[in-house]
C-alpha cells in the first residue's frame, strides 16, 4: 500500500478532498493526518489571542499623520516622541526617521502618481539607508571577495568600481528595489558618501533624463533629482549603475565616470 | 481623503495579522513592534504600487518579509549566527525519532509562549510559511506570492516546518518529562 505523501497531506489540510479512500483504510495515515491537524490547530490557538498593542497602532497612525502634515505644510517632519520606557526602540525610530526623510518629497510621488518618481524615491531610500550609522556592510580589502559576495546574493557580478584619487569603497550591501533584490556599493569620496546601486531597469524607466555630457569612455549618462539627492546613471551591459549622493550632477558624473572607467 | 487616510483605511485593518506574523518571525514582541512599524512606513512609502482590490494583507506581509530578509542579511554580514533549525535539532539529537502516542493530548501541555518559541526556532523560510498556512490560513498560492517561491516549495516548506516544529516540541516534552526518548 502506498501511503499518502507529505505534499498530499498539505493538500488535504488545505481542504482538498483527496485520498479519502486510502484514509478510510489506513490507520497510519489517519494518525499522521490527525497529528498534523493537531499541530496546526495548536499553533493557531497560540496566536489566537495575540493582538497588536493600542500603543503600536497609535504610534503608526501618529507617524503617518506627521508625515502627511509635513508634506502638506512643507514643514520638517516631527518624529513621534518616544516615551521613556520605550527608549530601547530607538533603532526603530532611527529607521523610521530615515524613511520619513524620503517620505517628505513623496508629495511629488502621490501628486503625480508617477512610478518613475516612486523608483527614484526608492533609490534615494536605499542611499539613505546606506548612510545610517548602524548600517552593516559586507566589506573586504580584496575586491574579489566583494564581487563574490554580490554574486552570491544577486546571481551575477556587477562591474567593480575603480577607486583611488581619494575614493574608497566602504562596502557593499543588498536591498530591495521594486520588490527585487539589488546590490549597491557604498563609496567614500572627497565630496561625501555616494551609493552606486546596480539595477536591471533602464534609466528611462527610472524617469531619468539624458545628459548632454558623456562619461570619459563615451557612455551616455542619465540624471534625476529627488529630495536632496542627485542621481546619475550609466548603462553597462544589462545593468544600470545609478550613483546617488547629495552632490551636484556634474560632480556625480565625474565620480561615476572615474569609478566605472 | 488624503493619502495617509486612504492608506490607514486599507492597511491598518490588517495590523493584528501583520503583528502576529512579525512575532512569528522575530520570536519577541519588542522586535516585532519594531518590524511592524517599519513595515507600515515602508508600505506607506510604496502605497502607490498597491492595486486596490488586491490582497492588502498579502501585500503588507510581502513587504514585511523583504524587510526581515534585509535585516537577516545585515546580521549575517555583521557575523551574527542565524538561528537554524538544523543546528537546534542537531543539538537535541535528531536520531531520536519521537513517537507521540497521543499528539493532541501532548501538545495541549505546552504554553502558548512555548509553541511560539518553538516556531521562532525554525528556519526563516519554514517559519513564515508555516505561520501563514496554519495560523493565517492563507492559500498556498497566496503564500507562494508572499514568499516569492513556487506552490510546490510552499507545500514542502510547510511539511518540513511542521515536522521540525514537532521535533522542537518533542524536545521540550523530553525536558519537561512528558515524553520518553
């Protein structure tokens, strides 16, 4: 007699009426099914009485309202204050603050319904995350190790930035962009920290406009601005390398031109 | 109706479900609060990408899963060991096949906290999948969309997760003297 497979049990637990004849005659499979059901029900009951605290709900509402008020009044966003007994949640609020910095210019996003602007907001959000003091990077003195890390996370090896002339790679990390995993290099430059985010999207779909200048190697460059950040993107092969930083397009172009030369 | 109001109307109704999923992922309520708050802020930021009429809860859970995965990666980069079910089970001795003569009676002996703790010790992919299937009672197709895998993978993860949870509870039972080896 062939017993019911684990996958078939999952179908039965989902309510599919299958293998009923076998179940009627097989005590072993009936016991296994009963055990799986018991575990599922116990798990469900363990969470049954669990609810988010009213404090959490209030905090989320207040933070969203603060973000909206800042957008409409053009005033800086006031972060929801922490009560003293919840100071251990400071990292959460730091994260919230970083996101709120991005939320302020989202008035453009909401007003124009522009997915391109949303993409730019996400790119700037990744850069803002990279600037957080507690941001963890994968860093290694050997470029090969960084490339290996990105390959293991992304499934391909992005072009590796050339450094020198006052530029150094702080590390690389991955994040989500348009619900996909993307990699970014974080580079210290004499003008400040920039992120080079590698995405598959074409610059035009990111709402960027073509620049009149080209890189030293002659590649076409694209630019956009969002919040306080400038973005300059170069397409290499199947990927767009988007440099994001709080510096001018002109200088960003110079940096990415050197980094990708 | 402004954007925040529209968002709150659509998303805050799922707060309990998102919170429970966060507890399942994090194991602790404080970290879960943090994860939920970040999830809602990220969701608000991306609300334009949500299509009205589609499953808002699944959309929120997918965002939360992505944030959680990003956090795990950061922890991994920082050199912190992630809780792996295999390691935990190996410590307890996987070769000891547990036979429960009366599963239903036995699992009633565990407190809610113990059951949630056992769940939080499973591998991340099994933990969330099992939670969404057994607790939230989502369809395999919805879970596949949330976790970004095929339906077949959802089935195997659920099955392996439930078996691993049983092993975890069995090890608790042994410690509590409720079951033999």
